[in-house]
């Protein structure tokens, strides 16, 4: 619960900063008719909307396991991140449509020192948000915060391209503004695709860890002869590991239970797993003999 509350606090801070940045970009962008700046403003607005989705997802994800969700509700965090990816895709399409419309119109952006100043300030804000959100995301092991920090990092590059477009307006190169809008749309789609791929790995229970690494940790328990059927899913701090271990068939049930718990504890410490299920099997005589020979 402490982790979820900390993530929610970070999301509130980032939400406020994103919407403040978006408001500044949109007000000045519409004032000077800069399509690139307007597109970047909507990009920042969607950043804030994604924070709202993240907040809703974190509230759902913080609920403890119940009779219908034995493994908890942690996947709501990933579902929220998927919603962010879809919103980004919609935004990119709208920016492209606006760019195509601008190419067929006589409307051109106006040179403005205010526009340059706003973009410079918002870049500084984005740099702060990126560093703050990433550090907290790593510390809290949050998919939403780390993904959103990478998104905000791309915002800095997008803002640089908008600055270039605004500079080109002073030279009468109005087409650069539309080109910048298209570049921003491509950037948004790239970020959305990367986020979708990462989240889909969690939602489809893709393997999270190298089985060889888990086997090596399990065999650190002296009595473990071999391992098999190693499976993983999720991501820290909601990582689950299942594995089979083979032991001397002459061991007592109490000893086998003790060894299984030892393997479980080692894996939980090594990989930060939420739970590790260890199934004990009797090792074939040949495996035991080979172990003794070594």
C-alpha cells in the first residue's frame, strides 16, 4: 500500500506539470497559428490524460487479493499503461490529419518570441519531470512511472523540433511547421508502439526471466540435484516463479519441505519475486549418482 500511495503522489505531481505545460503551449500555439506547437500542446495534454488513467489504474491495482483475484489486481497497472498507448496512437492520427489540412490552406504561423520562450521553459520542465519520474519509477518498480518517464524524455526532442519550426517561420519557411507536426506524430507513434510491446508482455504472461538464471539460484541449495519446468510471468514487484526441483528420494518429507522453502527464499531474494512455487520431485537414481560423482 505504501508503494501504491507513493506512485499516486508522483502521478499527481506529473499531472499538474503536464497540464500546465499543455495550457501554455496551446494558448501560445493558437495565438500564433503554429501547428507544430499546437500538436506538441495536445501531446502534453495527452500526457496529463495518461496520468489520469495511471491514477485510476493504481487505485484498482492497490486492491489486495480476494476470492475472485487470487493473485491480486496488479495487472490493472499494465492495463492502464495499455490505455496510455492507445491514447497516444489516436493523438498521432489527429496530428497527421491536421497537418494534411494545413497543407491545403493559406493559414501560416506568425513569428513570436513568446512562442520561443514558452518552448524553452517547457523543455526545462520536461527535463525535470523525466529525471524525477524515472528515479521514482525505478525505486518503486513501477511500470507506469518508468514508461511515462521515457515518454516525457521523447517530449524534449519533440520540443526541440518545434523550436526549429518556430525559428524557420522567421525565415518564411512555413512548410517546416507542418513537417515538424508530422515528425511529432511519428515520434508519438514510436513511443506508443514501444509502450504497447512492453505492456503486452505483462498482460500475456510472457516469460520474464532466463530459466538458466533461476536454475543456478535454485542449485545453490546444496541438496538440490537438478531443476526442470521453470516458468515465470509478470514483472517486479508482481513477479511470479514456478519451478520443479529434483531431490534424493530417500529424504524425509520434512527435509524436502525445508529444502523447497530454501529454494523459494533464495529465488525471492535474487529476483524480487512476489511468490515462488516450488514443486519437489524424486530424482532418478542416475541423477543422484552423477551428483555424487561430481
